[in-house]
DNA sequence: TCAAAAGTGTTCGCTATACACCCATGG
DNA sequence: CCATGGGTGTATAGCGAACACTTTTGA
C-alpha cells in the first residue's frame, strides 16, 4: 500500500491548473495539446496542466506547467474559469483552474516533458479528454471578450508585424471578417501602433509596412479607460 | 487530539467559496458583509463564504452559502477569480473561488447563520478580513465589464422599475453620471425594455412610467451579438 | 404658483461602414 | 502585362453627447 502522509479532518479536493495555450501561425488560431500517457483518457489529447503545489499560487503553477511544456519563462496568462463538477475526473475529486495563455509559436521549444505535444488549428481540434472540449469553448469566449478591453492580440505576434497580419489575427480570434481599409484606419486612429517605416516583401504584390505595438500610448489610454470596438 | 480521517499521498489545499453579494437600494450599490466570529480576523467584516463540500460544484457551494446567508434560493451568480496566495489564510493553505451575486435587497431575509450580517454602501466598506479588500475591487471591476455584454443590472431591480431607477443603478455600478435624456433614448433604442403603461408616483413631480425587462428580445439580440455601450 | 421630477425632442460631430483607385511586385 | 496584395482615400448613415422645452405633481 502506498504511503498516505497527509491527513485532514475533512476531505480536500485535488486542485490542478489547465492551460489553453493559443498561438497564431499567420493564418489561424492554434492551441497546444498534449497526448495523455496514462488513464483515464489515455491516448486522448488534452490541455497541458498539473497539480498545484502547496507553495505556489495558481498563476505560478500554471506558469510552471507552461514552461515545462513550451520552455517559455514568461507569457501572457489569464485565469478565466474554475471547473468543479465532482465527477469530472473519474479517479478522485479534482477541481481545475483554467487559464488561457498567448504565446508566439516560433518561440515555443519542445517541452521538458516527454509527452507528445502538438499544435492544432482551433477549427480542427479533436475530441478532448475530461471536460476540455468545454474548456476550449470557454477559453475562446474569454479571449474574445478580453480583446475588447486590452490589445492582447499583440502577445501573439512578433515584435514587428504588418497590418495584414494583425487583421488576420483579429479575424481568427473573433471569427469575423473585416474590411481591410476600415481595419487599417481604425487601428491607426487608436494610437497604439508605431509605424516603423521599414517594409517587408510579401508573397505577391507590394511590400508591406511593419508596425510595432506602442505600450506607452497604451497605458496612457488605458488609464482613462478605453474599449476596442469591433 | 482531533480525528484526522482523510489521508492523501500529496498535500491538498482547502477550497472555499466567497461571495460578494451586491444589492441596490435605489441610490447606491451595497454589499452584504458578515462579521467574523472566530480567529483569524475575529470581529472583522468579511464576505460570506465557506468550505466546498465534496459532492458539490463551486457554483453549488456558493449558492448554498448564499441561501444560508440571505434565504435566497436563486440568484444571479458569477464566478470571477480564484485567490490562491499560499499565505492568504494564516491557518492553512486555503484557495478561494470568488463569486459576485446580484440580489434584490428587499428579498433578502436574515440568514440561518447566527452571524451578524449587514449591508454596506460600497463607498463605505470598512477594512475587510483576509484579502477581501482586493476581492471587492476585483468583483466590482468584473461586474463593470460584464455589464457591457449582459444587462445584468436587471437582476438588481424589481420586476417593474422606472427609467430613473435604472439610470441610478447604472451610474452606481459604473461610477459615472449620465444625461437623463440620452440614457432614456439609448435604453429604448436597445429594445430590451417593455413599457408597461402604468405610472407610479414619485416623491415630487410628475409620475414616472414603469418598465420591465424583456428577456425575449434580449436572447434574440444576444444570439446575433451585441454590446451595451456607455 | 413654484420647485422638482419626468416625458420628449433637436442638433452636431464623430465614427463605423461601404466602397474605389492607384501602386508595387513577382511570375 | 497582369494578377495579387498593399497603401490610402471619400461619402453616408447612425449613434453618442450636449442641450431645452413642456408637463405633471406635491407642497
């Protein structure tokens, strides 16, 4: 029999964190999934996650798991919901705090974990383990809401990007199409972009200007409250 | 020595729910606080909350605590953040899932709990126990954000209300002042109000029309996505 | 009859939206 | 030279914001 060293007067649930890690490949939104090596749901794809340690916050736990899986020490992460159905894990009572993370796919290295990890376009995600299908839907909705209050999209793009890339990203996140010219005007009017003057060759056609995100203007604007309309 | 019946291989945190219960008294936004009877923070005011039971979700746990405290079987409740600093409770590792609830003060009865409970205007809340000061700030911000996507304000009003009441509520939640005439036009244009034709006498001046919230129009609008601008 | 509250516009300016033209590049 | 993508503009409609007059009621 295994050693049960920790004793409590009342039953305690296990607490885990799970992270929906979003990446953008220039065309669509992707999520990082890992294949489960053990039962239950062995062989199924699921979000990276793990048990909370006693000396860390849920944010620290999720960041630790993110680093183990992607090598990233820092990323935009956002807690969005707790899943606590008593039956959600058949082994024991497990409640999970779900995060979504925004990362640049190019910066992701293979994880320390031996676990098989793979990027999936959000339109082609297979059936997931546990209640992770629902977690993905909720994560996307949380991201869609948040993007009205913070320009979180920049977390998914390289430091320099073209207007077309930015537009494709917003379209991928919100699932809508924008008029190219209106998007351009709106973004520039917002005042959080810096035009770098440099140009980059596109596949076909004219070279595109590069822009960068201007955090100074952003915090100044945020102080007096603003919303990104779409 | 007390009996420690529950044994685990790894340490497990305690999990609680805490609820920021908002009520509207016609003038400003209020929160329900209870005075703590035991250490730590004995005598301090805090949000109602308690330990999660093993057979309930965090939503069910929060609803159970709400009913114990207010007698309400049903209320609008929204999970908004998890607080998990390892030091946040000096006794043991406790992580809490925080909710905010919207209730009608008039429907609240004294709770089953012997605990002293009291409504406080949000502008006059005393120092709170644990990290509850921060929880209150976050709850208010979550409510302010949510009101852009859902007309949650109606949860705080009686079934029939005047335009002035609705405006005062929005002003109290968002902490801003609106022009009476613009607010009136905007709300009517939204199409989620039903004018009841009835009038009610106000303290002074002309009688005011009563309105009710029209959930049918709301769900129809929500289906195609909308946002309340302010 | 007066003060306070409430119903109901109007005007103006901005911005979301729809839409068009020209330029640069690679094949 | 043409197809494709990119830069930049203009016209219109609708909404947000500022603002005024009238009506009703209690004191």
